[in-house]
C-alpha cells in the first residue's frame, strides 16, 4: 500500500529521512480494526519523529501520522483516536505510563490503511468533512482537554492563549469563543494577530504586552519565551494549563514567589481520552465550529506538506488526503 514513512533520523535535515513509497498492508490483530484513510493531518510530532525524538531506530521504518479520518471495515465514517494504552489499563488513557501515540510503536496514519484497537474509533458525523475531522485527534483534542477538563473553564471566564498560529492555539481560540469565554491572544506576528481576531479572539496583543485585565486561565504551549508573562497575567487563584514548550522547557525565571503568593495553579495537559474526543466531535456537530485548515495537500506530495510545516508559515492545520 501507499505510505509516507520515516526511514532514518536527522536533527539538522529531518526531511532527509522521509520516504514516500510502498509498505506492506497492515494486518489487524484480534480486537483491532482496519481504517481506510481518507484524510490525515500533520503535527509537529511528525517532524520530531524524523529527528529521532519519541521514535527509536529499532522501530524503523515507521509510517508517520497520528491523526486520521476515514472508513472502518463496515464502511462507517470514523475519526481515529491516536492514544494507545496498555490493554490492562483502565480509566484515563493519558495517565497510563505505558501509553503511546500512533507512529511511535505502531504504524501511523499517513497511508492507505491504518490498524487501531476497535475502541480507538469514534463515529464521524456527516456535518464534518474528512479533512476537518482529521484535524481533531491531536491538536483539537489537546485544546479541548486543556480548556474544559484540566482548565475547567466555564462561560464568562477570561482566557489568554499564548503564541497564536499553530493548530492547538487556533483550536483554543475557536473552542473557547464557542463556549462563551472571553478570549485574549498573543503573537509576535501582526498578521497572525489579525487572523486571531477573525477566528474569534476578542482582543489581541503583541507577545509580552501588558494586558488590560488579569485572566482566569492561560493556555500555554510556548514555554520559556512566554512563561513569565503567563504567570504575571493571571488573577490570584488563576490557572496556567501547559501542554507544550515550543520555545524551550526552562524559563529564565520560574516566578515561584508569584506562584505561591498568588496561589496560582500550574496544570499539565497531554492529548486527551477517547471519550473526550467523542465529546469534542459532538461539540463541533452541535455548534457548527469547524477546524481551521491552512491547506490541503495530496498525500503523494507529502514532502511539500512537511516542508511547509517545518518552515512555520501556517495558520491552522496542514491536511493530506488520499
């Protein structure tokens, strides 16, 4: 079958290990199902895999991709949940210390077919296109869990989204606005600030700018570059929900004094559960909110899609189709 896979690693030139070619058809073990892929979205996880982060040499060649939407063996339209946990694990999949994502231990979604445990498929409503549904399992699910599970945000709260542009940040803005939150957003890029207003932010600011109000929660994916600003932007008792550190994991000032004196909460968040993915799908179906797709690229042109993501000139998700 056709597939896009990692055949090697390179820190300096990650795309050098990317191959667009043929791989054997997958065989579904007992309790698993085969999904015929119609659309799959790229994530920075895929680029990190080509650098050898989270993917080991002994697992090469590895078909890349976490996100997908397509048809199951019975012809039903489905969305694939990317988090795989140990078969003996019960409860929140994201807390399983043995959890993994598709394309780490098990072959990923950038192919004609992918096999996953049967419980890892969620029905796709007709209201969502395959391209839109393919955006949900990583970036949009991460945003949903950050806002509503870990952040426990409710209508009327004011939330700050740091570093607008990528898939998680755009999802945070759109989901928060649809849920009745007041949304503030930051970016170094003027055009991205303008786009943030277009997709639902109430106000936008340059990175690090003093805000007119203290916020109830900060959605943090940037890390080092925005950490101090995030802490200083919170009201007493407020929350920082963090799911990424794209600018680096070690802040120059951890702001520990401010955190304990103002009784701030720092909450980690990673991906989401199968049930949260089902709730996210239902939320979009009911509200009419749709994932922001920067561009759609045929999977045969995967190298171009990866290069676009690596260059960082995107607003929303890059999606590949079969």
